[in-house]
C-alpha cells in the first residue's frame, strides 16, 4: 500500500450541543422546558494577501440555554447571563439564582456537608424569560481553538467581542431578534455587561431592553486601593459599618440608622479629612479617628496607625481579631479561623471557601446526570490563572471604567433599563461605591428613572442568603416584565 503523500489535516471542531427535555412545577403549574448545553465554535474571517481565505475556528465557548416549550419564541424575553472574575464561570448565577435547578449549599451557621445536592428552583427566572448562561473563554469548558492564543480572549476588548459574538450567534440561530433581550452580569460581569450594551449596539445594531447588574463595579477607581487614590477609603466606609453592625458592634441600633450616619460621613467629612493630609489640626484628626473607629468597630489606635485609611482585606482581618476570627470578603456574614492572628492580610476568604465546594460538585453532577453532557476537561469554576493574566491594555495609565460606554448606550437607546442589586455585606464591590458611580452617569435627567436599585442584607452573591434569594428573584422578575415593553 502506498504511503499517503500529504499529511491529513485534523478535523475542525464543531458544535457539540445536547438538548434534553425537563419540567418544573411552580405554584401547581407545570412548566415544560428544553435545556441545550455544549460548546459552539466561534470563527474568524481570514484574509491571505488581501484575499478571503475562509472562516477558521478561534474558540469553543460553552453555554447552557433554557427555553420554555409551547410559547412563541419571537415574543418571549431572553436573558444572557454570566459571572465575573474575570476568570469565573457562570455557575454562580446559574445554580444560585436564575436557573431552574439550584444548589443546596446551606448558609452561615448551617452549611451543608459534602457531597451537597440539587433542588428545583421554584423562583427561577425561566418563568418570565428564556435563559442563556455563557462561560467566557478559559472558564467552564470554554477554550481557545487549536493553534489559537488564549491571551487574545483574556483581556477587556477580546472578552467583550467574544461574548458579544456568542449572543449574536445564539440570537440569530434561534430566531430571537424580535424577542426582548436582557443581559445579566455579576461582579466583573457587570463591567462586561456595561460595555456589552454599547458593543452590541454599535457592532451589530442589537439594542437591549435591560441590564441586570448584580454586585456592580463599573469604575475600578472606586474600589482599588492605590497610592494617591483616597476615594475607595470613603466609599467602603458604609460597608464596613454594615459589617460591624452584623457582628454586633453597633449594639441594638437599626442597620438603616448606622448606614445613614456612615453615608453622611463618607459623603462629606471623611473625604475632606483625607484630602487635608497633615494640614488637619490635632483636634480635627482626633475627631476623625474617633468617628471612623465608632462606625467601623475598629479601635481608635488602629485607625490612627493606618492614617485614617482602612484597606478592605486589612479590615476583614482586623475587625474580629480579638475573637480570633476573620470575616469574609465576598460575604462578610461568614467568619473564619486564621493560623496566625498577627497577620495583616488573611490567607483565605471564608465566604469563598464556604461556597466553592457545593457549587463545583453540584454543577459537575448536573451536567452529566441531568443535561447528558459528558466532557473530560476540568470545568473551570474559577480560573485564577485567567484572573492574574487578564489584560487591561485599553486602560493604560487609567482606571478601568465603562460608565462612558453604558451612558452612551443609554443615550442612544432611551428604552434601555438598568437594574442594580446591592449587598450591604458585600466587601468586594461595596454598594456605596456603585451608587457613587451611578450618580455620575452622564445621561439626561429624564433617563435617570431608567435605573432601578434593590438592596439586600447579604453579600456579593446575595442569593446565598435564602430570604434575599427569594426577594431578589421577585425583583428581577418584576424588572423583566416592566422592561420587556409588552
């Protein structure tokens, strides 16, 4: 037999979507739905010497879509959802809040033990909107195609373009251009969502009905502690006060009273004191130290030693030091134990540790046992390598800030509604910082009514707190109904 003269090319990747039928009963009403999960191939147009040379694979992106059976898809809303990181899969919103199945993880003081479990989510947003959960490249099962550089997707603009392309492809292939369309993002996913609203409009002419910004950060200058930037110290203060209140350091005062006092100080006197520097008189400095200590639950000595400037991880490590406990960053209701209580920064976020195992186990089981999607790749729930190598080259010598893009999208599309969800005990994206950003959004006054807000006595993933999950599910359902214009 003659040997082949040319080497055979490997087969190109193809979509590997799997569809399964399911049902859920909500208030005695049975809802039948189809789940479609798997990877779709993104392609790039290739030119060789100025001539078209085909569309070559550039990435395989994993998604899970839920569509309600027996309804007109052209008029039914659809919500595209993702989490943040960057480097996080969409498992948190998927199994924590929006999807038809949810993880059984327990909560503070009553965490479920391994191997955890799943339950029907009677509050699922699927009652009101079809759902598409997207894992950006390098998260979940999403990967760059063979021969492509993952780094092209691991940055602000590359990420926006690839996620936007997934949304366009799914919308086109499923005949949903006339459906009311929503984007839901959490944490860095809100940064992505704000930029995506503008990108979808300007690149594809796709105008959205609404954005759901959960634990929002639209301007990193409000949350990144860096030399010469005093703004975060003031904007974190109300969150510090809320955390101190939760852990009993404000006695029996109502939370709202504590927050009002902290917000008033953070709005005026605190920034002034920080701006004065060594021009503060001895009496003025003593007053500021006493006020900050009283609000945060820290000692006056500590506040004085850090020069009135309390960095957030130092706060989580210091607040309950006398109890030999640390508090969570993502959710400060959780507490942890540290092996060395002389450290300035805790080694582990107890809230992240409390939730990671349950979500990871539940989703890996769910994919195989219920969605019939086997894959031997590790499902990257949170890819820290991606997080560490992320490129923000578009913002060289500037803070990452997408408020200009969000404002431009709202001005061009005056029907675009924005819903913002805050957790008072969220130590990663503090509520007062997001409020500050929204107050500076450059839109005409008549569009300010397009922004709605909801507050929960919980953390970054506020849906880990059962009363907050139930209320937030209702709030998002109401938002979709109002913003669908139907």
